[in-house]
C-alpha cells in the first residue's frame, strides 16, 4: 500500500499529516504510526495527524504521539492541521473542528499564522515537590520556574524524564516545561519542554507554552504573552476570571508546510 503524506512543522514541532477523509488509515496500527514517526527508519516526526471528515465540524483532527498511540490535544499539531485543511481546500480562513479534548475554533492568516482557540482552564495546582504549577491545557503540564541563567545548560531530557516517571506522575504521565522568567517585561519567556509520548525534549510544545503563559500570570505576565522555544516564538492571549479560571485562550504562531511525499507501508 502506498501512503501519501505531507510534512508540517510549527516552531520546530513537526508532524506527518495524512488526508484520511476516506477513513482508510488503520488507526489501531500503532507499530505503523511509530515507524512513520521514526527519524532514522521512517519519515520522522514528533507525531502523526489524520485529518478526517466529521458530520458536525469542518474536520476532525486525530493525533498520535511518536510512540504510536493516540495522544491528547496537541496545540502546535492543531495549528498545523488548520493549515493543512486550508491547503486541501477543506476550509478558507476560519474553521471549527474537533480534537481529542473537544471542539476548537481557529483562524489562519494569509502568511500562515494560525490563531487557535484553546479550551478554558478552570484550575491549577501548586506542586511544592517540584517547585511548579500543574495545569491541563488539553494535555497535562507541569510548569517549573528556573533560576535566572540556568535554562540554557539544563539537561531537559534527564530532568524531565525523572519527573515524568517519578512517583507523583508515573501513572498518568505529564509534560514538563522548564521556564526562565525574563529580566524585563518586553522580553519573551524562555521555555524548554520534555514531552510525554515523544519521551524527549521537543523544539516546541503548543499546549506547553499555553500552560506556561497561564502560570506566568502569577509572576506578572500579562496577555499577550510572548514565549520563546528552541524552535521559535509563539504568543498566547487569555482572559483571567475572578474565580481564577482562564478563558478566551488563543495559541498564536506559524504553521509551515515542509514537503509532501509517498511511502510504501
């Protein structure tokens, strides 16, 4: 069988995109997904995304982690799927689609910048053991604020893996975001992320920077928040409610088509 695919990336977070409106892709074939995402033996990606038809939405986004299993919401993947849907002619500039955590709305500009509405976040938890804040922005995230000038030299793989598989998070798993508070308000917040499912540091994580922006509001950050990942800069806008909830959350950034191809599977 020959599989046609497209490769997209959003601030370095890259995805194999498959037009599966005919529902021909075997979503239960975890080994195939893992193979396609393998950077040495396959196409190479942080995840694989199927774009499928849905009777109540413009499309459905089905996201798989690089380990081959279905994942929770992926923010950068969502932005890339919106760009892919426009390339396919499924949408124009506005869309409403379904993802793992429910409905999302998005707008894509002519230059490829995608404004993706994220789900409201109603609560967060301080985790003293890890000097961090735990939030769910469609995927679970621990946000850990680091001392100044320590982020660049941090071993994100080792530190993140120790927390992800530690006693507190071992059962459900979590993503870990290490954050450096900017010296002045006009500078972006520096973020590095260990992603579960990929089980390594990624160049960017959309739900991760969303979690960071919300947690950073407790350290003086105001919407819109600029966030610098190793793969590029993203913005997050939000409103804070009197009960501590966050609403009208948007993840904003580029989504870029890299190449397309075919592979025998």
